[in-house]
């Protein structure tokens, strides 16, 4: 159940920054009785929180949001026990999600935009309230937390003071992280399994803010988050203005539900239940640009430039993205700067392979 709380385990390695949410009510790779999930389907969903509450999202237990006609949904934190979170009951099976937001300020405070599946595939964006120069991104396969070396950083101008549009564009062949229309990171899928595996099962959408700088958090996590949150400066508010959600429906023309066909968790095994109740297999052609399967090793590509992205209403060039990872799992372009940056990177440089960050689940507790 989405509104369930769990105690989150906090671990990390090197400069990885966004970590897996390691909880699911029913993992279809381990059980055969997991329910089908409702699809977003053929009609794109437009959410404008400036108009108030939207029924597409369900508030987690303890979440109380307010709405501003200019800023959108206000995710406010006034103490370390708060973690305002919303999630969708509907899932996408590949697709594109655009979120226009302004991250919460404050050392120790984290803003997040996450896609997550029932078998714990995950795609993340995450912002630290003490870092007003960059955003962090990551992915996870089947809840694997044995390694934390897939995280990346991308510079962006004033993410705490300015609205930007952050996009996840996801097909069977390729995953793009995009800021204000500019691709800042690309991951290609070739079927590698394990921790470096490609996220590929139907996902719900989660939005939230949480406290990483808790007094009871591990020291490495506190340092990654920029220190203990100072609630004398509260409230810490994150603003989610609007979203656009497009479901590629596994390449089918219609979808009402998604169902796991076996325990593999592979996208080809997912059954797409159409509007007429007909069950179809996933198509190898999800979009016109995604009809050819890739056969090379999984590759992490970065697009580089010397200019930081500006506000979402300005013209800007593609920034440098810094990523972490092993040569077995990911390969960067030669022009990318492969050194740790930001809070987590600085901690990693001083702590070696010790834990440098906390789970993307709220430290102490993750609202699901």
C-alpha cells in the first residue's frame, strides 16, 4: 500500500547520490499473486497544481499539502519527522514525464521526483536544499543496492530559486534525463542484468520532500545532505507546479492495465491489457525512434558544454554531466569530467569507500 511507512536502510558508495527505495507491497519477480496495475493509457495526463489538488495523485499518510495559484503544490517541512509525499495509482509502461518544479531550500532537505515499479526498478531526480548549482540523477534495477555507483550530477542555474522543467524520457532502448528541453544524460539498454540492469517494468510516479539531515541519520548521510537541518529556519518548501505524463503503453495502441507475465521482470514479459480487455504482449517498437534493439554493452553517455542551464524560460546550452560508475556497467564520453562533485562527491573524496549518502527514501522513514 502506497501509504505505508518503512524503516529505510542508509548505505552508499563513493559519489553516488540518489538511492533506491527498497520497498514494495508485492514483488512480481518473487510472487505470482501480485495485482495488475492501472495504466495511464493513451490519453496524456496534464496536472496543473496551480489549479489546486489533482485526483491523479494520492497523498501519503501524514501528508498535508497547500496550493498556490502561482507556485503550485507546496510540499512543506517544519520538523524532521515530516516527509510530504504523493504517488500515482496509475502506471506508465515506458513514456515521458515532465515535471516543472522549484526545489526546497535548506541544508539537510531533499526534493525528489521518482519513477518506481513494483519489482523496484527505479529512475530518479533529486535536489539537495544546500546545493543551488546542480541536480542529481540515478537509476536502479530490481531494487539492487549492492552497488551505488550509477549516480550522476548535472549543473542547473538556481534550482532552488527558479522553476525548471525536468524530464524522464524512457523507452525500451534508451533512457534520457532532460532539463528544460536539453538532454543531460542518456542510458542505453542492451540487456545487462544485475545492479547495472536497465529499468524496464511499469512504473508509478512519486513526488516528495524529506529530511536527510536528521539527528539520527548516519554521519555520511548527514554530510551528503549538507548537514543537520536547522528547523529554526523552517518551513522548507518545495514547489511542484505542473506535470505532463505520456504513457507509451509498451508499444500498444491502448492500455487499461499492466500485468506481469512471469517472474523475469523483463519488459517483453509484461502483458498489456487493452481497452477492450484483450491481452497483448509488449511491442518491440514503442516509438518511431525506438524500433531497433541495441546490442552493445549498456552505455552511459553524457552531453557536455561549459554553460550551466538557466531558468526554464531562457535559452541555454547543454551542461556537463558528472557521473559515477564502473567500466563494466557504464561508459562516459571522453569529454565528461569523471570526478565527484557536490556534497556527496566531497564526502567521497575524504571518506574513500565509506557511506556518503542516505536512501532516497526519507532517512528514518520513507512514505510509500
